[in-house]
C-alpha cells in the first residue's frame, strides 16, 4: 500500500518540513528530543493538522491542503502506540482491546480480541487491569489494541523508553515478529539506534524538523554522511581533518596521518569506538600511539579513553570500546597503547 508524507507545520520558532515515503518495510524516524519526530506522527494520525502538504495512504488522501482534505483521526485506519501505553485504567485487558471495535457481532469481537492477545502472548491476562501488569505487558496490550482495528498504518512513539533493559529486549523481539507479519506501513519513532536497527529496514534521520539522512539501515549506519547522523547512530569519535592526497588525511587534533578510502569533499572523519583495535607498538600504518587516561568498566565491556601522545592539546581523547576479555589481553602497566584504525571503516563527513 505505502505511505507518502510531505508536510510543513510551523509552531512558534520551530518549523517541521519533512518528506519521506514508507513502503512495505518498517521505517524508523531517528532523531534527538525536539527534532520533530512525535509531531510528524501526530500529523499522520490526524491529531495535529499540518499547515501545508499531503499525506497519502496508498491511493487514499488523508490530508491535502490544496484540496482541503483532512480526514478525521478516527477514520484514518491508524494504530497509534504511545510512549505511556494510553490504556484505560478502569478497564480490563479484554475490555481495553474490545473498546475500539465497532459494527461487529459479539462473536466477531471476541474472536478478534483473542486473536490479537494470542499474537502478543497475553491470553492469560485478559481479566487483569493495567495496574496489575508490568510495563512490558502493558505495551503488549497497547499493541494488541492497535492491531485489533486492522489498521493500514502502525505508528510507534518511543514505545520502549519506559521499559528496563531486559524487558525492552524481549518486547523489541516480539514486536519485530509482529511487524514481520503486518502488511501495512509502519513507522517507529525513536532516539535509540539499537531499536531502530533491530526493528526497521529503512531509516530517516530528522534534525531540527527536516530530513538529514535517509536510506536503508546499512547505508545510514555505515555511511552517515552528516555529523548529526553520525552522533545519532552512536559514533563517539568525530574529528577535523585536512586532506593530504587522494588516499590520506592529516587528523588535526591527533596530529597524525591516516589513510582513507574516500577523500573527496569533506572536512571531518568518524570512527566508531567498537571498531578500534589494539596493535603491537611497532606497527605504524593507520595507527595512533596513545596513553590510557581513564577506564570505565561495565559488566561485559569497557570504555577506554586514550590521549594521542603527539596531540597538541591535553584534553584530546579517543574513545574506545572493548570486551573485557579483549582489554585484559592487552592492558599493561605502562598505559601506552597503539590504536589501529581500519581505513575501510573510516567514514567521511
């Protein structure tokens, strides 16, 4: 079916001006707080009215400013899963899902409720109230309620932000399975790159109300192109460079030369912290000799902050992320390490 969005809306000093298209693959709207992600969803759902533009679901126009079309939210066949679940506290799980079903027989309603509860593994909880459920269980009920309406479009607004890490992982997995069977258009709003990567095939990065980068998730993560996209996708090391020739650049802050694969029209490079490798100190190509400044140990990984020995400033650090086993293999009493940067994994900005 597909969803086409081309809208503009101004609110005080903020302007949302966004264009994108959703086909039969889930799409993530990735952006920082205040970038316009949630406003975009509200416009699609009919909860907010754009100033100008169009919103089309397949051949059906949900909004067209020139034609003065603005279908009401209740007629748009959209399932909206909110951050706070938005369940009715005085209704049971069964009643929450039943609430939105109209013009169906009692048996049809019962069949739909049971079908959707089965999909989200909540059949045994139909008589409970939202206050008797965990956050993850409430989220599943909210998804079942949205699916019960047989929507053409599913919208998720930061659906996992209130969940703990363990529950989030389980719910993300279950939603991924649900979306794989959903035939309509899906948009997931998030600022979490892992959620975007796990659930969606395509990504639109939104910054200050406008698209900054879009494409399939592999291309966006491996070649973010812009500083904001690099940061949103988790890049910890972004530095200014000066091109030397077609294959190498001078890294200003690190005071070193690195080989790169793409040396055209850029002023910065990015390198992900978990790509950095440690080498013997006699290896020099695409390596930076550093002093370890600080180690932050997690349960399974360590984050290590390194200062290049040749750096002109003392506060220049390179952030590295290693497994505990890898770090224990290399750490030494001298605190001097040789960091290797694979030219294939350096991206230009």
